[in-house]
C-alpha cells in the first residue's frame, strides 16, 4: 500500500484521492471504535467511550414522538451535528462506525451531536398499535424543528443517509435558517424510481422486505462477496427492528414525493427559486445501488468512494470523516483541526471547482441544477471528489 503512515496531500481545487481501504468486521455493525492502525480486539485500549452512551429523549411533536440521542453540549454558537438514518437501520447501526472512528472523535470535540431515530426504528421500540398512521416523509421533516426547539438547538449541520438524507433535505428547504450545511449520503431526489428499481432488481423482485432492503443498501458484488457483513446486517434488519414498524417507515419512503429544486439564475430568480441555501456535500460509494440517483443531482461537490458500496459511513468511515472535516473547515469551523494530507488525482476541467465551492459560508447558495430531481446522469456536470484506494 502507498500509505502506511496515513500521509496524504490536499488540493481544494482538484479531486481527492485516498490510499488504503478500511475494512469493517461484521461484528462491528457500527458499535466498535475504529482506528486507522488499531484492530477491533484492542479497541478498549483507546480509552474512547462507546457512542452508545448518551442522553436519550422521547420528544413529543405534532406528528408523534421522536426518539433522539444527544451527545455532548452545545459549543458556543456552533451548530449541532444532526444525523438521520436510512430505512432498515437506526442511528447506531447507521452511524456508530463513523462517529466512533478515530478522526471523527476529533470532530465531536468541537460539536454536540444529535441522533434521530425515525418513529419506531430505535432499539427496543414497541410495536405500533393497530390503526397507527405513520408520518409521511414531509411530516417526518416537519417534526424536526420542534425537536430542535425543545432541545435548545439553534442550528445544525445535517448528515443523512438514504431516507434520512431526503428528510434532512426537506428540513433545509422548509427551514433554511436552521440548517448550516448538509452531508447527503445516497440521496435520491426522485419519487419512487432509480434507486427503488435497482433495489427490486437486485432482490429478484421479491416481496420479502428484508431482501428488498438488502438490495437497497448493498451492491450486487457486496451481496455475493461480503458474506460476513451482509449476514450481520440481514440479521439486524430482520431481528432488531419490529417488522411492522419497519414496513411503515419503508412505505413512507416508498411513497415519497420528488424533491423540487432548481438552480438559481443570478438577476432573475435567485430570491424566489426553491433551492438549498446552505453548502451541501453529496457522498456515494462507487458501487452503491444509489450511484445513478446521486450522480443525477450532483452540482458542485460530490464525493465518490472507491471499493465502497451502499454504506460508505460503515465501510469507509475514515474517508468520510476526512471529507466531513474538510467540509466543516470550509464552513469556517475547526480551523486548527489536524488534517491528513490528500493526494490530488486529477481535475475534471479547468472550470471545475471541486470541493472548494461545496463548502462555502451559509450565506451562499449551493443549488442543484434546474430539473435536478430526476435528470439523466449523462446530462449532469458533476464536480467530483473521488476517493480511491
């Protein structure tokens, strides 16, 4: 390997290339502490408290109760990191590999973290009673401002995966003053389409919800080659979340409406167009079932991770932590944080702005292209940060 000492170089105007590929034991499932040079068997020697510890709250909202976990306290005027998981997961199985990773521990020294579990998806969740009406995706987004108010969180940097990325995008569109930045992993802006078709195809058009979700999260290669981690997540999806509750969350996501966003045209519609008003970083694994959907919305900054499928935050936590640190530094936070040096691989074009324009102050608009919701990948001009092994 070219990088035994974790030495990298960075060029904000080019692409980013990372050497070495983190592998994840199925035993982790997001609950262990990952280190660049430390095996799972020696994790206890790190002295880092497990992410499973935190202050848990059941917060009442107009659309029902949300289970949330708060770690740390607000750091001055800094935003709180707000996470939202994908279908078939909860905040632990979705994000603990990332937040327990060594580099991400440095980030959490600067920010408080608020993990949201979608209704009925948290550990030991009770089964919803007969007749319970699960919130729509729009309603799930509408629940969040009340949660932030009750927990005295003034603003957030969102990290969402799949369904969670869609929910946080809706939050940013509805309440732009609350969201300073977004990291969107496997985001699909369309109504049922690209990603759902791929998931159904991979799962053999089965009606089994667990198989459908496995096809949603993992690529064909992952499903056949990474047997250990696949088995671990299959058991998690089938046993750790009440299946009735899971089916309701899945149906809510499956019934989602398209995210309507357009690129603002200076001097014409920048004050009236529906668009994100915060910097956003799109992330996808290069073999993810969601790659076509994510490429279709790419406008300014996108990170593709090589040797990585549908769960980059689990399989490549080090690379994602590095990208996130660079992202928040571009927003003006953590100016003295230690950064590994990344190697520029190549630049797409002379006009490419890479990740530099993807991390601007919250007063700048980082918008999706007009009609970005469901454009074909070949018609998009993607500025990509490519992380390769």
